[in-house]
C-alpha cells in the first residue's frame, strides 16, 4: 500500500472505516431484482453468515438486515419491545457509558418508555455491577440496554458479566446490546450470554459501507413481537414483525417483499462477513486478538510516547477498535484534525457533550488492523507524533 | 452492449432498474468520514441537485436523503404530519390507485391517522376529480396523498390537476406525492404545483442503487414540524425535525450528525442526479419525452403485436416508466418469468391483491431507455414475443 496523502487519505475514524477492496467492489454489483433467485441467494447466505458473526446457536433466533443506519436499531428496540400501554412493559434501564447510551435512552423515551438512566460515576467510566444489581432489584425492566462500546468515550462494557447479572436477577428482562462499534471486533456470544437483541451497522467493526441496520433477535423476542404483544406497534418501517416474516422467508430462499432491500450494500456485507467468518469460529476469535493487539499498541504509544491521557479510565474497559484521547494542552481539534488530514489521516473530533472540545478519536478496525500490507496504524501514530510536535512549537 | 443472457441478465423490473456504469462505479467510492469536508461537499451538491430534480424554486424548501428505502418515506409523512392528538390534524385522504396507495394508508393508520381511502372504480383506474372534490368538501384533511405512479398497477395520476383541485378546495391540506416510481421519469413540478411533500427512492426513475429514502418538503411543512406542531413526534429515526437540521447544515457545507449517512450510496445518487439535470431544465424534460416515447412503443407492441391488455385502463393515465400487462390466456407467471429469465430478461410478477396471479410487469426506466447503445427494450419485446409463442405451443 502507498503512503496516505491529503488527496488519497485514510479514514481512521471510528466508522466509516477503510474497506477491503473486494468489499468495496461488491458495492458495484450489477443490478438485480430484489425478488429474483440470484439476489435471494445472496441475502439468504448473508443472513446465515450473521448467525456465525453473532455466535448464535438457536435456529429460532433471527438476523435482520434493513436499509437504514445503526440509529434505526434503537427504533427497532423501542417501538417493538416497549409496550407503553402497560405498566409492566414500559420500564427501561439504560446502562450508560456516553453519548450513544444517552441517545438510546432518548429514543426509548420517544416510544413511551419510562427510562431509568444509570449514569457512570465519571466520563470515561461505567456503572458498577452493584449499581446495576440494585437498579434491577427495584423495578421490573422490560428492556435493559448495554452499549457494548460507546463510540463517544471508547468505553468497553463487559457484556458477559452484565448479561449474566441480568439473567440471574431479572430473567424476564430483555437484554439488549448496542453493538454498533463492537460486533466483529469485540467478542459477543449471543446465545451463550443470553442476549435478546443486538444491533449494529456495517461501517465499523464489520468493515462494509454504511447504509444498513443489522440486528439479531432471540427466539423469545420473536415470540414477544409475533405472539405475546397485544397492542399495535407504533411504527411502520420499524415494525419488527413485518421484517421477521421477510427475513425468515429470505433465509429460507423464498422471495418476500416489504421494502426494497439495498441490493448492492447487501452484496458488500456478504463479502465482509465471508472474510470475517469463512475460516470458522477460530478466524473470528483471531480477528478479536489482532484488534486487541493493535489497540494495546496504539494506547501504549499514546500514553507512553505522546504523554496523553485516554478517555476510558480503565484499560480493561477500553474498546479494542477505537481510542478516545484527550488533546494535548494548548492544542485544539480545529488545529489537530486539519493538520492530520493534510498528511492523509482523517481523525474524528469529540462528541460527548461534557468534553466534546477536549478530545479526539482514532478508529482502528478492519483492514487497517488485520491487513498486514497496510501501513495505516503505524503511519497514523507516526504522523500524530509529528503533527503534535509541530503544533506544540507554535 | 452485448445481448443479455441468463448469466448476465438485465433487470427489466420496475426497480431496481439497470444502472449506468458511472453510477454503479460511484458505489465503490473509497471510504470517507461522514463529517469531513470531502463527503460534506458531495452531500451538499447532492441536496442542491435535488432542488433541480424536484423543480423547486423556493430556497426554504428542503431536500432529504436518509438511509432507508422508499417505504420509510411513508413513515416520514405519517409520523410528522399527522398529529393524532388533535381532531383537526388526524384526518388523511388517500387517493388510491393500487397496492402502494393501500400500504401508504396502512402506514398512516399506524400513526393514528383517521384514513379515508378513496378507492378507484376498478383495478387499473383512478378516483375521479369529482369524487376527490366531494371528499375534500366533507372533511378537513391534514394530508392528502397521491400515488404518482402506483407500481402495482402502472396507473399514472395527473398530479398537477389533483394538486390544483386540493389547493383550490382545501388550501390548508398538505399535498403529498408518493413519487417512488415517478420522480425522474414523470413530470413533477414541486413549486408550481404547490406540492408539500414528495417522497421517492433511487432505484427506479432516478437510476441509482437502492438504500436511500429521498424526500422533498415545502417551507410550510418545515414550519409545521419545526414550529407549529406542539405534540411530540412518535418516532426517533423518522423524526423530520431531527433530519431537517442535518440536511440544512449539510447543504450549507457544515458537518452535522444524527445517523451515519450511506456515504457510497450518496456518491452514486450524486452521479445519477448529475446525469439527469446537468444540462439544465431542458435535459430533464427531454428525459421525460424519451421515456414517454419508449413507453408508447412498448405499450403499442404489447397491445397490437402481442394482443395483450394492459392493467392501466386509460392510456392517458398509464405510467411512462413501467407497464403492467395481463398474462395471455393459459400462461402463468410461474412459466413466463423463468422462461424470460432463461433468455436474460428479469421481469416482475403481479403484486395487486385482486389480480396478483393474472399479470406481470415490465420496468422501462433509466439507461434501458435513454442510453441508445443499449438493446434492453427491443431485446425484451422480441424475447417476450418468442417466449409467449413457445409457451402457447405447450
């Protein structure tokens, strides 16, 4: 790979990330009818590959691929799993680790949920297991949401531990994982950990272009939306029951129509999923390891070589696919980001309301990490060091 | 262009259509941060080009490009323009011409609208102006919906005439146009005809891959959702007020974030819009003419050479980008569609509930019509004639 330049930069933001050439080429797939056999075959295979990505072992679970964005996943949860017509099904607990947990809480509220927002003790931290257990014992929550990686802070949650706690203390609560910046890079065992609904998007840990809302629902979520729930779902496009019949048909190789799928995006997702899971469960575990190694290298460099502080306060709870970093004293994002872009590295500013102007973010997911022919990570670190040095002189 | 084969077929369905190579190539655009300058420039330009596509002359109107599908456009209308908390803002009139009008009505009902479904006198027909005027005089409708082309029947509505009637009899009603199978192929003058909200998708008359919900809102719709409406919008992802601030910022060249846009899809839409409007208003009018000519040629052939009947009962109210055709006596879609696909032509079956098994559909939009180097239309008609002849022998 050639060195990045301002004319041909690399996207080192926490999504959209750099894409593999084959994934990108699949975006230009020739046109296909969305209900004719060739595309149905691709959709069928894609939904099947999702089972491996999510480590789902129950055939009654179901994957969903819907035109939209990661954000739409929150509506899928809120519109379908919150039934505001009953006291027993309107309570939601949001285990909050940043901006994206806040937004999920807002979305739940829009659909009539009574939301308990369990805030972390500090920005960059996470609510303790004790505080979660205490909350779970006070109220029956219809849904409990965990933001696996909050892209605003880079805080990684221990989903296994929290899900185990919820499963023990409040077994009827639906366990929801926002995996937008995690699934494909961080370990998530849908079946073993008793997850009920996980949502994500292609442009981060999966490594395919944006434009899709990807979700995975447990058998008991499907039973709730298809059978148990009596009140109408207050949404049309985000109605999970409509989509579940489409996804089941498509995965069975039968044409079905509710809304025209994004044919080319699904081809690119198909290629990305093949790359992630094609060599079996070991391949994806190796992918997690590669990301953890790269993340450690980046965080060590930022802390030790650059003398900077990362936003995630606990290294054991720091994301492996991105790093949020406090700016050096006297340097602003208005200086740092254009200076990096001029060297061909696009980074992201801050987004957490309490510290937005004080930090920046680096994404390190997908081919930038696993394709050893790429110089992305080393070039980014080297350039960051030089740019900070140059800016510090002024 | 080479002759289509079953290995390299042409999509002659009413969307997704065949795409221009440059449009398709733009789908593989290298990754970009969705809030960095290069992509913002593309988004800005795309939103500006939409003004020309919709023939909007009021700078206070606003275009929207949201990850999703045409279907999402119905939610945008229903969630934002129907306020079910007030009697005065919950009535909707659906001027029905088929399956897609039915579905729009269903979507409006999901958001609490009291829907008056003005059915056509027969499948393939359309409600008379008199019946629309009579309905408008009985009740104040918050929204009146017109399906410009109902893709299930191929019926084309005279939007100008109907909008003029609504504007005269019920000037406070929002005039909504479902332009999913029309905008880019059929004339729609957003400003001159007093349209308030028009929705579409890229994969039909515009000629870019699916994955986007495209909409255009009048200044008074924006005033309603941003200022007048007092009750909360019962949706998060489909909340127009959230999106309007994003679209205004992006069109002004400023970064804004609500949900990650489909970067590659927007690049392809950008190229498609450039192709449609780049040579000024005359170019798009010429595009309409070319589609009308091709449509007439196809319909004449189907009626006169093949002796078949088209579903749209009135030639003046037949779509120019697609044709719905009753099957010949004794031939089913289970025979016709695979036989055509074996010759490299993918057609669509029926979708209107009353006649679904009795008819099929041909799409004739975009490069298949305007690119004179392509053989798509002639090859489709020739193949259709031969296949029907062969099937009739058995």
